[in-house]
């Protein structure tokens, strides 16, 4: 509740982005609180991070290298989720107008928070609106999110695998047509993306020509 309203807006957008990312296994908003005792101050300092995510290690590595979050989310990813051990990342989100960035007291507190996470072996990142959020990419999520909560079962996953045949990827329009056309087939492809059965290349937005990669090879088909 201590977060600026601007930062809450950033959190909402980032949560949507992470939900659409093929490398994200789990997302928790405001997952825990730290209580930090400081010598000379009777009251403990409290800190609650904005988001904790479980991701493929490459997600963390690319953030460390300076890649923008929206680029990481947009990139397709082929590995099935069962094939790797996810790592935990903790995010502090900042709007471009967040005054705490220039506040010495707030920055001292953040330095202590970073030290705690570093000591505990947790990966901690402060993400600013710029450069991590891209308006054009965020707008494209609207067309993807319509099917985010659609149910996908073993039958739909099997139909998806059969549609690919021996191909590793198909254009979004081709796969949609194979799975029933507009609007049912398109909606199913989007739902399969959120269920990690396929991964849509969103680097140019959601277009008929966007490559869709199959991720189900070698997995057991279960209800999603």
C-alpha cells in the first residue's frame, strides 16, 4: 500500500507481460515482506517487493545483460517447461516519474534490501518503465489476452501437434486455420500459448505471419 499510484500502474502492465511470456513458470504479486532492523532505529524497516517470478535461467541472464523486459517477453521460447529447473527473480518496479529514485533515504533503504537478497542468494531487479515497457507491445497484448483463461485439454493439445506435422513452426494464420479458422482457431492458438503448448513470436506484435513454435514434443498431454 506504500507504493506510488504510478508504480501500481507499472505493476499491472508488467504482470500482463509476464503472464504472456513463454519463459515464465509462475508469478506472485507482493509475495512476501522483509523486516530489517537498523541499529539506532527502534522500528524495523519493512519492504514488500512488487513481484516474484519463477523463470527459465535465460530470462535472468538477459536481464543482467541489459535486455529490455518487453523484448524478453516477446521472444519465442521452445523448451518445454518440464525440461528445466526455474529460478526465482524478485522485481521492484518504478514509474519514470517515481520521486523515490532521487530520494537519498529511499535509496539507502533499497541498498539494504538489495544486500539482504544478495546475502540470501536471490536475484533482485529494479525495473523502470523506460526501457522495459513498450507501448506498442503492450497494446498488442490486448489481442492475445482474450483467450488467456480458455480451457485447453488433451484433445486440443493433440490437435495442435497433428496440425504441425513435421514442422517445428507455422505462421499464426496457418495454424489458426488448421485448428478451426476465425475465430475459434485463432482463439485456440492464443490459449495454447498461455498454456505453454506453443510459443508465439511476438517481436513484431501479433500478426498473421507471426511464427508459432511447438513446445509439446516429448511432453505428456494433461489438462490445462
